[in-house]
C-alpha cells in the first residue's frame, strides 16, 4: 500500500476517535480520488483542527468532491425509491445489497459512500419480469455477455437529470462459480430487514450477510483489491458486530468455504483502520489454510485463465463446463456486433475469430 493510501487510512481512522494533524499533498489528494474516499476525507477533516491547516486548493478540491457526491446521491435516492416501488408493484421482491445497503445503514450520511450503481438481488425465475419492469420505466439494457454460467446478472441504465442511474440486477451474489452460491436469495431474504431510506418496500440483507458479501466481493470481482473504500465498508460493518454476530459470521464463512477470503479482508481493514475483529475470529477463519477453492483468488499474479480454471472445477459436470467455454468463446451475436461498433452481421465469423485470437493474450495477463 502506498504512502498516500496509508495517510488516508490514518485520516479516516482518526475520524472515529483521536486526531490527525497532517498536511494533504497532491499525492494524497490523487489517492483520495482513486480510492473514492474524497467525501469521507472531507467529512473527517471538517470534524477536527486539520481542516484549517490544508491549502485552499486542497480544501476546494475536497469540498467539490463532497458536493458532487451529495448531489449525485440526492438524485440517486429519488430514483432508487421509484425503481424499488415499481418493482414491488410488479410483484417482485428485490433485496438491496452491497454499496446501497452500506451507504444507508452504516455511514453517517449516504453520500459519504460513493457508488456507481445500485445492486439488487432477485429470484432467478424473476429475470424476465424484472427486465420488463425496467424497460417500462425507460431504462436501457447495457450490452454484456449472457449465459447460464458466464454471468449471473444484467444491468439497466438511464440518464436522470444529467446523472447516470445504473442498476445491477443479480440472481446470484457473484459471477465466479466458486462464490456464486455462497449465499442464495432465500438465505438472504430470510434474514433481510427494512431499509426505510429507500421506501416502504425496500429490504436489505442482514449485517452478517453484508460482511460476508463485502469480504468476498473485493476478491471475487476486484481480485484482492487494496481499495480503501471496500476496506472501509468492512470496517464499518465490523464495528456494528457483537459476539453473537462474530460467531455466526465465522460459522457461515467456514461452512461456505470462504474463510480465508474473509480473513484477508478483515486483516487488511484492521491494518489500515484498526477494525475491531477479535483475534480468535481471525484465527478461526485462517484455520482452513489453502484447502478452500476460493483461496485461489488470493494467489499472486491471478490471471483470467486461473479464474476460468476455478470456474470449470466448480461446475459439477462436463456439459456445464462445455457450455461455460462456449459462452466465453461465442457470446451472443448482438453483444459481438455492439462490441465492434455496430458492425454488419455478415462480418460475424471474422469478428468472432478476431475476438478469440486477440483476446487470447488477455487470458494470461496478470489482473493485479
């Protein structure tokens, strides 16, 4: 982790008690933007004496990041409420998870937790009804690969008052096979609770489930990223836990074979923010060693081919494995044509060949 990132960690840790009295330089300001913690840094500094020590340029930059985040959040809030109410009226029961749940349940104000989209989880058999509801609301489906195994989500987006509103609609919590079934919709719905900030129909996943999702998401989709925002999510959740919550979390992580992945996220959050994960919890999570299939995502120089190998090993039969390979190599024609700028359909054979040949190198390039 860079010096600038460690400085940001110290600023945000001090906001929970203590004081940070340093000076923010250009590298720290750039890191705040990179890690999406500019609004949090603004909020932390405004609570202590360090704000007046910063240059006018730094204060203006942080204030701009905060005001932009607050404006986007206000527009997004109205859209989220409207979308959730419309889905509920259509007989659907989406669960809100990841960033939106954390923003409204664990941050002092929702605008302090930037996010590019709102994540919803639906029952797998509700895909068509959910898609139809979004299209009636004027949203457009974002082109992406489709299939039974290559992905477990679709995305709808539209511009609202100049702000891009995007909804990721999932029927499994992650795309990689080793994480996809760690928690099902029914598991999450059983312990879900109301999220009043997003309206009377809004329900969010429980804190224990949210921590498991936070720990696995930063690895499953961001390849053990050192993102301070993801680690701060883990910190915020862990500060809300009591002994019973920790016990349930450990049992769940061990049972679902994601204990080492969870230990990694908690350890990093502890190092950066002093998160209060009990040592006995970390010891219990570390017990499986490297025997968990999900631990492969923690290896250095992870490549797409390693993820493919993990996916193939996680699928139960050769028919499913063959289908996954076909979905990777031969995605839907509409997606290919869109990827190549709306090329003519008669070029499809050439475009598929070009994609396979030129994409082959990417499979062996390290992701981190």
